[in-house]
């Protein structure tokens, strides 16, 4: 790419280097001092723009923490830090080979691996490293089906807001309110030492998050018991859309590195998931809506997760989704794409997943709309995201009213997404 400011590229690379802890990248130095699952998948793609080998290593280090049953935890605690709560002791998993949390995050890994393989400038290295990763990715996707969709209905179930990666999305408000606030674990908000409280989840949400961790720990992290006993059970559009995209990318990997039987298995899972995801589209809202599986009801709160099926490659409602994005833009809220519908329930333009713009979500949407033939929207999203970062800084998220940077600064996946966007802009 020729037109991106060289200074931004240098700054993005410097952030990745500064957040590199030797084989893995922390999302931000103080706020998130460990390795996070979906952050690392996106960060690997960012590394690959300047060091392919370091990109592969990011994924390899994450998969070194994969559980024997195939689950890839949402946090790996490679080295101790007092800066974050809840640490390994709260999860009760400090004794693992790689201490970790006990829940997953949306599976972006297969997508990252396919992208790095297909864009490789060192194809022999890429082939060898992708081939070695493929069985682990397959094991992970089998875990999702076995642990979170044992009845083979198509959609996987999410048991904790942190699993969705969109922690305090207003889509979870009603389902989360059913979770008791009682917890035997003292809540120590380390995050508030680093970021203003108006930009972070509230205390009541934290108590419920930890109640769920306490419960799952008491169930020894056994998937069947967790699925039966969790008071929070939702079919999240975001997780399911990202999984569908990942299954399709895994299929491409299976064709190179796997067997025909594995290809057929992945194909069958993808078809089931695509059909079930289609069932989440709301014609009246013009967006996909998640499902509260405890109340057995749609979650009628529109968020940016409801647009992500376009990233999965589902094009049937591309027009409606583009209109939805347009309808969320106004003079007061000009920056795309807010994480929840402006004026909708729970919208808060500065608080984390309740309104701010997240650069990597925009990148996913841009990818999806480009593939669906809406080049204009794809470049609008890509350009707006790059501009936001170049003028506001490498922040965690941005205010959709004025693009001011919010949350943590010098953020790894923001840097990575800038580098990835720069690769594909003219
Ligand atoms: C927050 C985000 C989550 C992310 C993590 C590290 O918990 O909600 O999506 O993975 O921070 O950046």
C-alpha cells in the first residue's frame, strides 16, 4: 500500500513490538496483561504483514494452551500479573500446563490461519506451519459442536457474556439479570485503575460474571454440566457467524491438509449452522437477533453482532444489513458502526460494548460486504476505521459521535487491524 501515512504504520508496528511478551502479544500493557484468544487471532494477521514467522508463532503459542478436549480458552495466563482480575486462582485452573480461564471466545483462528497461508510471501514455511496447526483447529471446531451443540441443532450455545467477546452488550441485559449477584469471590476491579469507570462494565454486571465463574468452577468445567446448569444460555449471532466463517475457512484448510471424510464432516456442520443462523434473521428488524435459550425467546436488542453473518459469507440479507448500518448513521452519530443501535435499549456511546465502535468488527463487516459485492460500503467502513485510528490514536474502541478514542490505548488488535486494512487498501 502506498497512501497510508508511514507514521501510522510505524506506530502500529511499534505497538505490536511493545506488547510482545515473547511468542504472544498482550492486548494492552496494563489493562489486559495476558494472551487473549480472539485478540491473538487478529493480532497474528497484523504481525504477518511485517513478520510472517511471528504471525504463525502467535497462533502456535495460543494453541499451546488448548485443552485436551479441544477447547481453546479465552485467556492464557503465561506469566503472573497483578494487574488483572479474575486471575488464574479465581478460575481454579492455575495448575494447568498453561494456566488459563475455563471458557472460550469466538473462534477466529481458522480464518486467521487461512488468510496467513493464502497471503504468504514464504509459502513453504506457511504450508508447513498451517499443516501442523490444522488438526488442532479441527479439534477445536469439534469441541464447539460436542460441547455447545450436543443435540446437533446447528447453533452453538454461549454460557458467559465473556465468551461472546462483547462482554456488556445490551443484548445480554435480560438474560444476565437472571444470574444472581452473589459470589464467594471478592470482586477486585483492577480495570478501574487503568480506565475511567464510565467506559467499563458496571459492578452488578461484574458480580454476575463472577457468579458464573464460581458456578462453572464448582462443576469442574465439565461441558455437559455447564450447559445444563448455567442460568445464562444464549445463541449469540456473533459467535455463530464467526464460527460459520471459521468452518468455511477450515474446510479450505481440510482440502489441503485433511482427509475427504474430514472435509465432509466440516461441510455437514457448516450446512447445519448456516440453516440455523438463517432462522435468526428478523425480517421486521432487518437484522439477525440472538436467542435467549433459557426463556426460549428472541433477544430483541439490535447490536453490531447481528450484522456479522455477512462476515460468515451469508449474503441473503446483505441489502437489509447495509440499510441497517445506514439507518444507524445520523448527524449526531456519524461514525460507523456503533456496537448497538443508537437510541436503542441500553445504548451508551462511551461504554465498552454498549455503543462504541470497535475497529476489528468494522474490518469483519468490510470483508463481508466486499465479498457480497458491496464495494462502496466495504471501502466506507475500511476508510472510516483507518481515519478514526489515524486521527484518534490506537485506542481499544471509539465514540461513534466524534470518533474520540476510548478504553485502553496502544491496543494490539487496533494496531493489527490498521495494518491489515492498509494491506488491502489501494
Ligand atoms: C475485553 C473485550 C474482549 C477482548 C478482551 C481483550 O474483555 O470485551 O472482546 O478479547 O477485552 O482485549
